[in-house]
C-alpha cells in the first residue's frame, strides 16, 4: 500500500513510521501543506491512502483536502486533528475526508482504520469495475417504490431524481440502509458495515455522514433516512407520497 502521511508534528510521523514499516507499506511524509501538494502532485492517481492533519503550516488541511479532491475523487483521506467537535467533523467531510481520527490516538487504532478504509475502497473499486458480475440485476438494485441505486455507476435516485454529489461513504451508507427498508441500524452496526470498524470507530462519524447525506437527499425530495432515538437510523420511504 502506498500511503502519504501529511503531519507537521515530526514526532507523530516518526512514531507511526515504525508501525507502517511493520505493515510493509510504502510511506511518504509531508510536514506542511505546500510540501504535501508537491509530493501528491508527483503521482496524483498513485496513492492508496492519505492521512491528513487538519492544522498545517503554509496551507491548512482543509485547503489540502480540497486540492486533492480536485484531482482525485476516489483516494481515501483520513483526517487527523486535535479538534473534537461535530462541526469540525462535518466540515472535514465536506472538504472530502472519508474518515476522522482525533488526537491523541493509538497507533494501533490508526493502522486499523487505514486497513478498514483501504478494504472498503478496494471493494468499491471492484464494484465499479463490474468484478462482482455484469448482469443488470446486480448492477441496478431497485430497492423500493421510490428509491433505486446502481452499484456500477455509484448513483442513487429518489423518484428518478439523481441524489447529487454522493461521496463513496455516503453511497455505501445509503446502500446499507436502503437494502433493508425500515430495519433499524445502530451506529455501531453502521460503523462495522460501512466503515468496517468493530472496535475502533467513533459513532460521531456516522452522525456527521448522515447529516450530510440528508442534506443531499432533501435537494431532490422528501427525507427517507429517519432517526430512531436512542438506537440509530433506518431507511423508510413509506411516507414519501404523503410528503409531496
């Protein structure tokens, strides 16, 4: 795996380098935003994972994430930050991050998150390339009366209106919920199913993604992701006709 770690704290990079070497990963390091983009631009399509500190000199992590996303909409980005608020998480996801790890963190936890995100990214790429079958039923899954999604094109529709600009994680979250209408999923279940985290996840990651996903759904129609208080979330479009 080819990884780019963008981190201004050299002691953190040095600590993580020991764990990365143990995994046998090919890792490059950048210590400010300008250096990060210089390294990234040498091979924009060649990176498997990017870990990105939010607080960087010269160019902050949000700017770096935006610039990376202009060149690659698929490379997974894990944002590392000492900030710990829902607004920061949502902003990070808006800028293109796929995951969010709060400092201080355990090196073992970060390695686990990297592995999980890489697995999910590879599975998504396999789906997009049709490696799981080329028949139309497998590609286009018409899930409910009002909702359908296409695994190969990574598109989702509500009453035949395209839900715009879904990130890879938002698509996977919507697919997971939509495949089992009205089934309630806890945040822990969604972390395991969508992010592949069983023990290392932060439940606020789910909440932040649901918030952004709901905003995109509401651009084309009624809300179909419902909160089940004290439990989690479910997909339910049974009231769509009544909400029009």
